[in-house]
C-alpha cells in the first residue's frame, strides 16, 4: 500500500535529574526509529512502559519536537514545519489521549468540546458545525441531545468516545491513540475499540495505536512494531508476530500475556529481569541482559533492523532462532 506517514532516523532525548540535585542524565527515549505507516492500516506500537512508545507516538504528529530525524507526511517533513504550517496540518493528524477525563475540559459541554477544533481550524459556519457535532455524537452512540451535557455526566467509556469524536471533528487522515482504551474497564474496552474501528472504516482513516495490552492489539492491528529501550526490534503483520515471533523480546512479551486474555492453558510468565536503566542502556544488543538466546557477540555488536521475509527484525540470530508464539488454545482466545 501507499505510505502515509514515514519516520526517518527519529530521535528524542530528555534530560532527567535524579536523585534530587544529582547530576543531569540524558535518556534517549526514542533512539533512531525508521518506520513507515501505510494508508488505511491499523499500525500498533507495543512494548513495556518506559520503552519510548508514547514519545514515538507524540513525535509522529509532532506534539513534541524530535532531537534528530524526520517525519514525512504529504510531501513535507513535519519535524521542520514552522508553527503556521504545522497548525494547518493538525486537522489531518489527530491524537487521542489515554485518560478521557483529564483530556476534556470539564467546563465545556460535550457539544462545545467536539465543535472547538472546527472553530480553531475555521471549518464551517455555526449551522454546519452543529450538524457535524450531531453527526459525530450519533456515530459514537450518543444523541444530539447529549451536546448540552458536561463530561462529568458521562461514564469513562462515553467520555473516551467523546474524545474520539473531538479528534475526528476536523476530518483527519491519521489518528494516533496512546493507550486509547487502557484507562477503561475491560468490559467496555471492546465497545470503544469497535466504535474506533467503525469510524476508521467510515472515514477511511489510518490508525496508529500505542498499547501494552496485546489482546487489544491482536484484535485491532494489521501490523505491529515492538519497541525496547527506544528502539524498534521487530515489525511484522499482527498474526505472524503473535504466532511466530522472530525477535526474542517479542517472544518474551507474548509469554507475559495474562492467562485470562489468551486462553485457559497458558501460565502467566514474567518478563525476566528489570528493564535496564534507560539512561545507560546495555552496549551491543540492548536486550542481551535479559535474552535467553544471547551469545558473546550480542554484548558488543548492536543489531540493526533488517528485512526478513515479510517483516523486519533487529537480532543477530533472527534467521535461526526457534522461538515460541501463541498457538492452539492460546491463539483462539
Ligand atoms: Fe538476543 Fe542476541 Fe538477538 Fe539480542 S541479538 S535479541 S541478545 S540473540
Ligand atoms: Mg505511555
């Protein structure tokens, strides 16, 4: 398919000072990411918390600036765009936040919240905007009568649906969701995921979803990128990634999925060892301190993301390792 969004050599570091008054240290939250997102797909970015996936998501729509690298959209490097041009682009690239409560202004009615981006971008007159708000409310399973109510009058699931309607108001091409359902009760996650998928279909959207819940990802994603300590270690079609991982870290992540979400027979495995200090990532392969397949070479030589059949993997031994994915009862969740 056509590439709609492409990251090249993307890096972002943060300075942290810990403990208090201690020396400043630099965290490479995103450390050299190359990535292509295809028009119309649902692309997921997964990894443990602290791996840099939320930072990467924000870089992709330039909610934050990269330290280095480019993000190509519609022929322009959005990492270089001046504020005016960036503002115009905002209507194409929208973000859905994790916490629907804190991302919605409690003083504004739901109708005003959905209408606000239309006003900001100068879209439509008052009547047209009102019609757009009513249409979006209906599409997220509410009614036009809900426009005059306030966020606190709604459940968490309804508020996240309002957040989605607000993101959709300007008719974006790409929606990026950072853990869009993980703050919600498991019982209503499916509802919100379904609405997101219906809207994606209806508006021909491209979705980028950040999540740590692999069950949600497996359900939604066409392709998945796995991140570890600021780097992408594997990119593959979702089903292939889940049933036949090619990077040892992907295998480890899959083994850690809780029993109840994947099938009755699998014991919950833990990811061995702590995530290394991100201010001082291990040399060589960053995963070598936790990898059960590590060889001497892994301690010194940093693997790059290489093309394998149908996927990309950053592991010296990707071709030969015999890894375990989700199979049988696990796969049929
Ligand atoms: Fe494990 Fe070595 Fe592969 Fe890294 S390069 S994932 S340490 S086998
Ligand atoms: Mg996060």
